[in-house]
C-alpha cells in the first residue's frame, strides 16, 4: 500500500513538473529579462566613482595628484598599479586639470614604468613606441627593461594636462608587462568627476 501511494505521489509531482495539472496551481513565470533589467537601478557599481586616499583633487587649483605604486601587492605577480591590473579599476580626473603622478616601483625585482596611452582591447607584447596621449604623460625610458623606474622603491614624477575628455589607460609599456595585465583605466571626465571607478 505504502509503495503505491509513494509511486502515485511521485507521478503527480512529475506530471506537475511537465506542465500537467491546473494552471492556477502553477507558480507565475519569472519576469522577462528586459522587465527584470528595467526594475534594476540604471547605475551599476562599476559606474560609481569613489574617493581613495591615493588620488587627491584640488578643485580651486584645478589639479589632481595621484600616488601610483607599481607592485604594491602580489596581485598579477606584482605587475599591478595600487593592487589593480587587467583594467579592474579606472582613475577618473576632470578634463582640463593638471595631473601629477608620483610614481613608485615597489616590485623587488622588475623595472616598471607608466604612461597614459590609448585604451586598447589588448596590448602588444612589445611596444615599437609608446606615445602618451598627453604631453609629458609617461615616465622616462618607459619601454626599457633596464632603464625604466628601478625596482625596490625607485620613484619618478610626471605632470601633464588632461586636456581632452575620453577613455584612456595607465599602462606599463615594458616588454610583456601590459599584455599580461599591467594596465588600468584612466578616464578624463567632461562632467568634473574624479576618483576611482572599480
């Protein structure tokens, strides 16, 4: 007796799962993807710009100071900027501001550099040249394996005007570095936004 009722119950469950049974007993369908998307806020966390202690903005002087550190963490085999690599974060500065980048290389072994370059879907293993998008927006000997900013605490400061709004990138153009992820976004905002987008 017990076996027959168990089998009957399982059959009823299977029938309901396949569409049998009264329509009023079925759960209402999930909203269509478009309707679900419309219910979500338009702004995602990736579009929110937040303040961080290594980006200082002086609106009166129209300046931005960025303390950018290569190899600050073990992320991406130390080939990172302030712990970010592979475009995981984007520095945002207002258009027309003078930007000073205080660059430090804490990687104990490798030379690193930084330049504001065109943002690309992928970067070459070796840069024939690495022209910055703004005059002065690149460290010295930026493509050299032995003459860029020295490992173990080497520093360099660059300064430039973020003259044109757009989406760019902070890139290490030393051979093999950018192609393996040593780059983050650098956006120049017409709206005056500043900070870090993650």
